[in-house]
């Protein structure tokens, strides 16, 4: 982005050797980033991004804070449609797009999740769910010149019998057009492939008919949109009042066949039930406790939890088996693999598990097994470079595979799983994490004692950050602000600010720290210490040690459930996984 649009006076302040002048420039750039001149606003944010690397800590911190204040934000950040009856045709929620004018200028919307649709109109992001599977854990991302923000969307479908929701006769099914969408809707293909669902789609709802009377509130508009446009179908919608505060969403009960549209007077009756928009947030605890142990395969290494938290997948290095653990019953089944499994990742919709594989010679059998979670069968093997390590799925659903022995990353497209990029990094990449807000990826490069920060828009390395010796694992906090790195040979961990790319630490942990993860609320980091058989718990911002938890023998990897209640640690020395209560 060119800075030619910026006033010369501001450019002079940016280049000034006087710290106070540069701080004045930050204030001016912040005002410009909020302005209606979009070209100037974009140039101002670009200049602020560069100033986050200023030699002065106060200037860097001020620019970082300014970037946050001028970035796109979504309120709320979580939509939970709850448990709905199987007959429910569709549900809708409205999310407010916050930020400067730049936040909505040229913004695009991408969706990930079965049956999800979304559109953006000015400052309203409308999300629709057409229930197609028994559960939903997806996301809707708004991306534009002011960065990107994401809404996590969850829901669950219960059978009509189990829910006991509908009396005879059943609710009418929505009219369907020839194109397969509910009648009255127009859909447009987006540009991003979301796993195997084909192109992401943006759904445009028709405008509601004129209101019969004017109440002067956004609540009336939302109710009319819900009950008239959607024909009285079961709908959950977030309503915003004039102060932009969320009002409790409403659920409109489906109307029996033959009845007309619901009137405004009917909406005031008990037929409408208020439900909370999001599930109760779980707060992580400073001192987790071990609440169980589960026997799995021989020498478990990689572990990951499914998006719905119901299943734990474990790669067993000495048995060529992927263990599939029911998190509720703790029953274990297995999927046979072609080669020795090492690490695991799961797609954002939970339908696919990826397992990196290679033999002890670090050459033979290198590749990735693609496992369908419903059939629990391998549906494909991907050829990769030598020694694919701790792979991960990015916010845009692409699969990133660190190729340890070749010093590079391989990036595979969602759905088709074709390799679209081959990115060299410092020797030798062990793991990768993502900051969606910053559109950055981070790799821990074991032999170079470096973490590579990568711009995900261009797939280029923007900086190599020195860390503790032998960085073995990396994780980015769910809020995208911090990266946690395990220094295997230093017995320490480091934090990296994902905005300023400044290192914080090192912090003393146990011996041979091998794996790291964050709590779901980003408050704590977990460091698995292989030699000690422990997990160190660190404050996710300051790095302060809050607890040391004893687990099994030779622990290797830790995975945290998305709801923040449980963590699972693979114990390679005793063929078990430890179950930790990490949130309540």
C-alpha cells in the first residue's frame, strides 16, 4: 500500500528521530484510519502496521493499540443456535460489524460449516443455518482492508422424537426452488472452497414487505424479517437496539399447516420463547487437575480434539493405528494406517482427520493420511516431502504441513487437497500456528532456534524471530494475540506478540518441553514436559508459572477441547492419555 495519500506533515512526523513526534503521528494516523477517505484510511493503517516495529517501545505499543482500534470487529463473536428440532428449516442470526468505514469497504464473507450461509449488508452480517447434519461447529469470516474477524457458529439437531417439540400435524416444510435453496432466496458463489462442500456461498434474503405500522425500533424490523420473510419457520435471530447492545434472541415457533402469517400481536404471546444466544462461557483454571486416564495404542504421540468436543484422535507411533476415543464413554476404536502415524489435525467441520506419517529412517512412508470421521476409513493418502511433522488446519481451511527434513511448508487447498504452495523456512519446521486477526502463520524451526512469521495473504516470511534453543512446538492463543513456543533443549518457553512480533521470555518450565497449547479463553498456556512427566501451566500474557501438573510417563502432546473444559495429554511411555479438567 502506497503512503502517497498521507499528508506530508504526517510523513515527516513518522520519519522524525524524536519519539514524541512519532507518537503524534500515531494519533494522526488513527484519526485518518477512521476517516471516510478510504484510500487515505488504508494508507494510514499500513503506516501504523510499519510503526509497530518502531525501535521505541512506547511508539510500537501505541501503534499496536491504534491498529486494534481501527480493525474490523464483530459483535457478538459467537453464535450458538442451541439444540433445534430436526424439522427446523432454517435459523438466522444478525451480527453487528464494528469499526471504521474501512472495516466494511470491500469486505468479503467466507463460510465454513455444513449448511451455513452468510451475507453482509452495510454493518449487518446475516448468518443463516440450514440444518443438514446432527451438529454444527463452523465459522463466518469477514475480511477486508481493515483486517479480518470471525464469528464461531455452533448448533445441534435433535430428532423430533427426542426433542418432543412438535405435535401433529408437523410443521410445513419450506418451499424449495429448482436450484435447491428455499424459495425466495438468491445465492451467489464465493471464491473460497470450504472442505468438500464446494464453493462457499453468500445468501441474499429478499427485503421484508412494508410494516403495517411504524414502531421506530430495530426490534420490529427484525421480528417482521423473521416471521414474515421466513414464513414463521423456527428462527433464532440476534436483535440490536439503538445502543448497539445485543438483545436476547427470539425463537419463533413453527406454525401448523394452513395457518397464516404470524401477526405482531401474536409475537407477544407465549408462542415465542427467549433463548440465550451463546452457550455459557467456560473459564479456564490456573491449576488443572487430572480426572482420568484412557488406554490407547502403542506409544501415543499426536492428539487432537474434534470441533464438537465429542471425540479425541490419537496417533500411535508403535502400532500404525489412529485411536478414536469417545470423550464421554471413553471407549476406544481404531483406524489402521499404511505407515507410522506421528501427529494429527482435524478439519474445521470435524468431518476429516489428517495424520502425518513417516518411518524411523525419516524418509520412508512420508505422507498424510486423510481419514473420514463418519466411516472411520482412510479415503486418501497425500504424498509429501520427507518427515511431515505437526500439521494444522488454517482459519481458511487450508492444510499446512511442516516438512521437517526439507526445511519448508507444504500448503494444501481445502476440498481438493491439492498442494498450492511450497514455502521455504528456516531449518527445520516442527509445527505451525495461526493468528487469524493478523493473517499470520508462525512456524517453530527446531534446528535454527527461530520462529518464522508468515503473511498468509502472500505466503511470504516477514520476519524470523529468535527464541529458546530447539523450538519444538508452537501454539497461537484463540484470541490471536500470543504465540507460545516450547524450547526443547533449553527447558524454557517463550511468548511472542503476534502483532509486534516481539519475543517475551524465556520462562522456566520442566525438562524437555515438547508440546504447547492454549486454554480456550487464552488465559493460560500449557507446556508438556517429556522428561519430567508434567504439564507446566503459564499465564498466557505474562508467562508466570501458575501450576505444575503430574501426568503419565513420557508425555508428548496436548490437545484442548473447544469448549475449554478438558485437555488431553498423550503419554508415550505408558500408552495412555491423561484427561485434565482445565475449565469450569
